[in-house]
């Protein structure tokens, strides 16, 4: 990869304020898990508003939560983080049932913040690779296959249920899948997050992808148009 933002994104993490923020909700409403990483932390102010979430279900937090705990605050706009959504039973985010259960805190954050950029971090076992990135995923599961980026990291859209209901078409909504237990996957995702926390819009990210991952960008655009209509 040649983009300077990727090459230079690693470095010491500055001291920062960490707190639980419930943004125009009742005290304790978003922090429904007693784990210290389950609250929402907000850095900066103004637009664009970015919301990153990790540890959405099952044991995915083991590979994803630390990434959001270690991320640097953005230089512009707002960066809201939920490092750990839920450590309970695995419920697919493709099901509306997820958002009436553990995903409630995500919906409350979206409704309060109205983010223009929304990122989910997931993890997968090697035996589930084909289910996520296989060519027949649309026919078998009803959603497009993930694109393969680098070091076992996959990129796709978020659940159609939440995408259609809670975001305008101009929003950037991405789902990353990391390979479980892979240090390389975590390092590469950290570099992508360092870029996304400074991205100003969906169109800026599309241009970045066209430059750095042209094949994956083409697939993602074609999949989106086929599934959702015009970009």
C-alpha cells in the first residue's frame, strides 16, 4: 500500500480523557453492561460525526475491543466510540432481533449522534471465511459478499436492516471482519481506522479505496448499486 496516511498511522497514543457519554439520554441508558469498556466515549465536536463500535456479539470483543481503546482522537469533527457492545450470546446483526436486544445501545447512539460515518468491527473464524466472502453469499444469506482487503481483513456494508432504517444514502456505513487471533489483521485494521477517523465523507473514502484497493472498490460499488440502488 502506498498511501502515506497508512504508512504513518502508527505511533504513541497520547494521553486523553476517557469517560462515558450518554448524549441527550437518561443517565446510564447507553451503558447497559457493567464492563468498563461498554460505555460510549466521545472526543472532539462538530461534523463530521463518526461512530465506531466493536465487540458486537459473542467473543468478538477479544479481537476488536482493544482497537477502539487504543485509537487516537480525530483531528477534526467528532469521534464516538463504543469499544464493547455485548459479550453475551451470539445474535447476528443481520437479524432485527439483534437491535431489540444487545444492539439497543447502538441504536440509541445513532439516534442521539446522527453520525455521517458509522463503522462496525467484527471478527471471524477461518471456517466461516466462505460464508462471508463466498461468491454465493447474496443467494444464500441475502446480502453481498465481503471484499477481501489485506491480512485477512474483510470489508462490507453493515446490516441492511440498520442501513436502510437509520442512515441516509450519503452516509458511510462499513463493516470490517478481522480474522480471529491474527495480529496482522488487527494491525491492518488499526491502520484503516486511523484513516477513517479523519475521513470527512463517504465520497472521500470511495476515492481513497479507488486509489489503494481498486478491485475491491469496484466490487463494493457494484454490490451497493445492485443491492441498494444508486450511490
